[in-house]
């Protein structure tokens, strides 16, 4: 036996280092270590037993097939509706808001008592040499317990208020996400519209350059122009063709960007019919101070930040209540039947108890005071963030309003430029056709006219983008793309 004990001790001494080494080694999964062997080595994943499962593709809420009849001529309102329905960002924000609302409902339950029901059964046996006889007994019966915190010096109210403010913050955040998504899709819509309009302008400029080449070649054939005129006209035509090809590429990319903003593949077959209307003369009726006041009072992301600051303040009140006494009421009641006893037969007992307890926090390792200091500091930080965002909102409104005014002035200036360039091109063309003008004057005038056409398109649609930016910064951008800041400004859309 002694030899056996020594042998076992020796085996145990050999096993202890092995056990310790296994405890210190990283865990394995499917025979592969759960961490790389060194900082400069790749981690090798385990061999897959089966082919990897591809994640299921999530179909958009409004697939292209659902609006196939309208894809050939979408309006801005339809584009916005599709984008909002298909956007995972807006749906995630909505889910967050629903979760916050459920959390608020749960927090309000703290004002009510909690009642639990119980049903129990106990089987006992009594016997042995000292017992007169063996006895079996079974006790069973229902019961109920009630617990209710009567007073906690604002802790319960602070938790409920924090949950309520968190719900409001989630709802305002959802509204802000919607407005950001609307502005994003509107900007993509106008950029695609601008690219299409510039493409038409460049096609017209290319046709004019082609006519200049024909005119130069005709005059050269009859000896009224030199070969230099023909070459210069051909060079201008090649430049116009390059501009046309570049614009065709912009149309394709902006079209794909708009499709993606709607939640569709970039190559989905759709189109929008866009015109370039005149910009309303009256513009925006509100001054910058009124817009700032409107944004401060109703911009969703600012209201969300203010709600988060209120929630942090409520949590500080809850942390303060943890250092104060609390009064709780509890009670229980039930009935227990007992059967199987030798003497007395079956019987039951009713029981009831009530307790009113005052909890006095005496010492908790100073954790409560540090928790209170932490909550107050977090409330101060949230309030400062809200104040900083308010300043940022005022600055954004100021900049957006200034950019919008500049966009309006640019539209008027470009219209003057367009009228002047058109007249200059007409004069230069007439002089050249009559043989008293120079080819360089004609080509220069045509180039200026082409640039003026593109500038007019970009200026007018840029005015709409600036208007949408101003409405977004003011927090009033409509759910379907409508803009209350300029109700007379129609979307640049025309029917086919």
C-alpha cells in the first residue's frame, strides 16, 4: 500500500505541470488555437467542415418590380418615398425608437407593486430506530408575495424620467435620420438632373461646333479661308466632343448614385425626366435670424441632444437617491395542506405576513458617492454637448443662408452671362458667314456660349440644392422632399 501511495504521488507530481500548462494555454476550437502563436504571425482558422453558408440577401421594401410601371419617369417625391422605405438607416433608427419606447414602458412599472405567485409541494419522511413508527407527510399549497417600494426620495422618478427622455431622444434622432436621408437623395436627384441637362447643352454645343467645321471647310473649298481655319474649327469640335463624352460619363455615375440612394442596384433600369425651370424671384421669405430661431426650436438632432442631457440629469437624481433611505412594503399569504400524518389526519394552515421596512444605507465603501459624482459629471458633459451642438446649428444656418443667397445671385449673374454669350455667338457667326469675321472669334464665342449653358444649368439646380440644404439645416425638410421655406419653388420636373 505504501508503494502504491508513492507511485500515485509520483504520477500526480507528473500530471500537475501538465494540468497547469493546459490551464495556461489558450483555448482551442476545432483543433486550432484560439489566438495566433505570436504577435507577428497570422492566426490560422480551423478547416470548415462544410461549405460556408452565404447570408440571406435582404430584399428592399419596395423592389424595382413593384414600381416597374413608374421607373421610366420617377418624380422627386417618388424617389424620396422609395429611398426612405428601402433605407436600412431609417429602419434601424425606427427600431431604436421602438426599443426606447418599450424601455420607458418598462421603467414606468417601477411605480406599481410586484406580485408573485408560488405553488410548492414538500414530501417528508420520519423513521429510524428511535421513532415509534415510520411516517410520510406531504405539504402543498399556493402562496403569493407582494413587494412595493413606497418611498425612495426621487430614485424611481429619476429612472422613469431618464427612460422618457431617452425615448424622446430616440424619436428625435429618427426624425433627424429621415431628414438626412431625404437631403441625401434630393442632392443625388439634382446632381443627376444637372448632369442630364448639361449633357443636352453639350450636345447642342457639339452641333454648333460641327456646323463651324462645315462652314470653315466650305469657305476653304471656295478659297475664302485658309487651312488654318479648318484645323482650328476641327480642334474646337474635338474639344466639344471631349466635353460631351465626359458629361455622358457623369450622367452614368450620377444615375447610379441616385439608384443606390433609393436602395436599388446601380444598374437598375429607371429614369427621371428633368427640366431646368426659372428660379423663383421671391426666394426665401425668412431672414437668417428667423431661420436660426426656427432651427433652435425644432431641429431634430438638437432636440435629441437636449433630451439626452435631460436623461443624464435624471440619472444623477437616481444616483443621489441611492444614498438616501427608502421605505418598502412587502407581504405574503398562502395556504398549506398536509396529508399523510398518522395522528390528526389531513389538515391545512393559513399563513399571512406583512412587513414595512426602512432601509438606511450606512456604508457601501464610498461607491455611492463616486457613482453620484460620475452621474453628475456625465450630466454636465451631456449638457455641454447639447450647448455645443446648438452653437453648431446656428453656424450651419448662417452658412447655409449665406450660400443660398450666393446661389440666387449666381443664378441672376449666369442668366446675364447666358444672354450676352448667345448674342456674341450670333454676331460672330453672322460676321464669319458674311466673310468679315475671323474663325477664332467665332470659336471663342461658341466656347463661351457652351460654358454659359453649363453654368446656367449648374446654377439653377445648385439653387435647389442650396434650398434643400437650408431646409435640412433648419430642420423643416418635408417628408416627400417638399420645402416649406420656398413653397412657390416647384421641383425641376416635367412630364414626358
